[in-house]
């Protein structure tokens, strides 16, 4: 029997605006389990006190009233492009790198090159997030890792849904990887991404194994889906902003435009159904209020069961891909874990 969880939550933060929310009337914890397994629940959840002051302030800020108003794909992409431009400008003040648009294997990319390249024989491939239909990370995910590792990062501008459903994005990643193999040894290549880019990292790795390509040295799926079938408990609990905002009920139709006509149990599309034996060392990163917490931890266990060298880092109290907020000390900590992982694995 599938269990359903219906939750009413007040996340106690610093914002006085919470008093305007009906959930502010919730003063005690309560839960009722119905005959079909549905749970109707209310919870009062304070912010963890060991979060940084910056994180507390961020998580206590009110959500805009129109945050859940549906956007057209054009509006969404324009918003994300503007956001990435701001990230680029801010991060270029924090890290000594240069960025230029280019192509690799006929695929458009953004090359992020440290001012002082520490390892000319290494390269990292970044696969940005954005729900497979926009770019929410080509700058914000690549610049910190390039700056901290001193390694060239190729941020792939793979084709997006709905115009280009699966497997177009995977095909673009494979094309870039094959081209880089002409210059770099596979044990000097790492692949990483966040959210949709994390999923694409694993999809590409499964496809590489199917194609019998030499595997890269390391994988970094940072907050990843495991399947296009469902997302586990955390997908029913959290929005991309954590507890705040609207959370749709799971119905097995997420990312329909990306999935297209492909069977949702296809092992490349949904890596939890793939043979993940003999995968490269993998670092999973997620957070306690991440809608992809369940999927990321499930993937980590699958990698461990298959005998892979896999590590999972979970940050308490923070929402989906919090490391895209460059003002948080926790983001700097996450970036350093990423950089240390690739320094170690590409240096073997």
C-alpha cells in the first residue's frame, strides 16, 4: 500500500510576516493515520540553531505572493538567465577565473578557466540544473568549483525540453565527453551537476557504461532525482524553497516534457533502475529540506549495494541546492567538499 502524507507546517524563523500566515496558529504537533495509510499531520519545526546567521535570515524571509503563479517557458528561461548573469557577476568577484562561450564536440559550452591553472591535465564537466527546461546553474555551479580546484570546467549548454526531450541532453553530454577524451585521459575527467544536472550526470554515466566508453574518474550528483516515477517522501514534503510554498501531490507525471515518449523505467532516464556496478567514485550532496533528499539518499544506497565507493553529505535545515546562494557560509563549505573530492579522485 502506498502511503500518502498530508502536512500542515509552520517553520519558525525570524520573519514577523509568518504571523500573517494561518499556519502560525499551529501550536502543537498532531497526526492522524487513516485506513488507507494517508497521514494528515501538523508540525511546528524550528530552524536548527547551528545554522549560520546568513542562512537563518534567508530561510526566514517571506516568499513573494506570486511565487507559485505558473510561468510560461519563455518567462522561466528569461528569469533564470537574468539570475545566472547576476551570479556570474558576483562570483567573478569571489573567484579568479575567466569565462567564455565556446563549443566542444559541436555542443555549446561555457568554459571556466582559473587564472592560475593548477592541473592542465585535468578537466571537469559541469551539467547545470534548471528542471531540464532552463539554465539555473551554468555559471553558479561551475565558477566556484573551477576557482577552488584550479581546474578547467566545461559547463555544457545541453539541449532543453520541451523542444528537445530525452535523450537529447544525454547525447550532448556524451558528445562533449568523447571530444574531451581526445585530449584528456578518462582518469583525469570528472562530471558533476546539481538538480537536473545531477540527474543528467548519472544518466550520462549509465549511457557511457552501455556504450562501453572508458568511465570518468569521479561523479558529483549534487541533489539528484533517482527516477521519473516518483520522488519519495521528501518530494511530498518540500518545495524548492523547503517548507515554504506550494507542494504538488506526486502523481508520477513529473518532467513529462523531458520524458517525452520514453518509458519512465528506462535505465538511462531513471538510473535507479540501471545496473550501477563499477561506477566511478561518487559524491552525493543534499540537505534535510531538499525535495530530492529521498532520491539522493536512495541513489547513494544503490551505489553502496553495487560495491561502489560512494559518499553522502547531508546539510541540516537547508533547502534544495542551497549552494547556489553564494552568501551562505554553508555554500562555501559545500563548494569545498566538491573541490576536495575532485582534487582527490582526479589526482589518483
